[in-house]
């Protein structure tokens, strides 16, 4: 038996719908890197999901490549983890269709991301946006994933995935592993710097989002401008959304607890604190940005990783899909 067969399986993805943010990094990517040694990891670029919102084709293509370079620069090691583009494996779309027939309208109606995205893209409330979580369920269930490292905004989709899988298993027989989410204590939900009651997101325009490729100056400027309160004390407390968010960021990056941060900045103002947060974030990103530039010059290397990753992933995906096709009763004329 190969070592991998005994390891738990991890699967996750990020939409290549723009430049990745500090939220994507602290909520997801950084944790993907941490679990690579322990688990058999599959990390995809969720390009099928990305087209639920209008994309400029040339930009989407470029963002797919750039996001792959960011994965590698952040420390995803292709010798340990399998990297691939979702659209290169037809089984994702195929299983999604089957699972659509096991997902209830009432369940999909409750998804907060759908409600949020429909209000932000009122001119394009398409069917893909609605069935988005079912495609995500297909991504996860195809690989019989045990664990799914995501930010807390995705936990509702994960709960739906578990419900669909359980329903299918009960209707037929044990087919899918029931996955669990993997979130961290700090960093699971980074808020926008300009409106700390909203999630920081790739698609936000303005200075509320820190992008992983922002220069040190830009990072420091954005954090200096971050919305806070007039209390003036660096402490974690209900209602202090801006400061709580900066403390979470600082804690996630430095590993310091909230108590340690409070005593470090006791008697100091928000200005000093913001500068420290800005420097810590910029320093963490700087290392990765250097690596990113290096990978961006090596197209052949990245393409090769994505091709090899898809070969490995599709073998497993096809195995689950054919099991599902058999269980639902599709006739196979080759057998
Ligand atoms: P978009 O704005 O294009 O909808 P997004 O920035 O919300 O995108 P996704 O591709 O939807 O990013 O998310 C990828 C991963 O990053 C998911 O695991 C998600 O939970 C995590 N994530 C996204 N934003 C944050 C955030 N602000 N804090 C923590 N984790 C986040
Ligand atoms: N919907 C996720 C991206 C995503 C994903 C997945 C995450 C697509 N497929 C499978 C984990 C597992 C998001 O973050 N918006």
C-alpha cells in the first residue's frame, strides 16, 4: 500500500477571479501550506466557479496562471500536493449535474453567498450563481475529501455538501465520505479595512482590500487609512470592528495572542499599532512576492505542474464519478 492511501484527503480551491487578497491568504492558502505534510492534498483553481460572475476572457486566462504562481509562491509544493485547474477535469461538471438533482431549492435559497452576490450583481443573477454550492460539493466529494480548509464564509456551503452527501448515501449505499471544514482561530474571516462589518474580498473596489501583490508602501497606506473608532485603546471588544479586525490580522501574522497585543500597545495610539500591523503584513507578503516574480517567468514549469496535477486528479475523480453513475442507474453499454 502506498503511504498516500493511509493519509486523510484535503481538498480546497480559490476562484481565479482577480488578485488574491490577504483574506484568501490568511483564511485559506496559508493553511493549505501548513497541512501539506500531514495529508494528501488537492488544491484547485476554481475557474468554473469564477464565471458565475462576468469575467473578461483574457483576464480570466491570465488570472488562472497568476493564481497558480501565487499558490506556488505561497509554498504549495507540487511534490507533496496536487495542483490543477477545475475546468480541465470534466468530472466536476458531470458530478455537479447529478448532485443538482439531490439539492433542494429550499436549501439553495438559504445560501447567504447567493443572496449577497445576487444583490451585488443584480443584472446577472444566473443559474450558475444559484447552483454554485452544488458544484463546490462535487469538487469536494469527487476526491472523497476528509477535510476542507476554508475561511468561515464557506462553512455554510460545506454544511450543504455534507447534507447532499448524506442524502445520496442514504438513497443508495455508502458512496461519499462526509467531509469536515478546517478553519483557524484567527484569520478565518478578515474584514474590509474600509467597512469592517463586511468581508474583505477580491472583487471589492477601493482601499478596503489588501492584495497579496500590494507593495509595502501600499499595504502601509491602506492599513493607516483603515476605519477604526474614537476610543483610542488597542483592545479587543464588542463593537470595535475595525480594531478587532486589525488585531486579528496582526495575531494571524505574528502568532501573538490578543492579550499579548493589548499589552504591547498599552498606552500607545492607533497610529503606532497600525504601523506595526502594516509592517508585519508587508514583511510576510514580501517573501512570497519575490517567489511569485520568479514563477511568473517560468510558464513551462507551471503548465507542466497543472497538466500533471490534472492527470492525477482526474484518475480519482473518474473513479468516484463512475461509481455514482452506476448507483443512480445509468446504463453502461460497454459492460
Ligand atoms: P470574490 O470576491 O471573487 O467572490 P473572495 O475574495 O471572496 O472572492 P473566494 O475565491 O470566494 O474569494 O475564496 C477563496 C477562499 O478564501 C475561501 O476559502 C474563502 O473562505 C477564503 N476567504 C475569502 N475571503 C476571506 C476573508 N475575508 N477572510 C478569510 N478567508 C477568506
Ligand atoms: N466556493 C469557494 C471556492 C471553492 C472551494 C471548492 C473551496 C470552489 N470549490 C471546494 C473548497 C472546496 C470559495 O471560496 N468561494
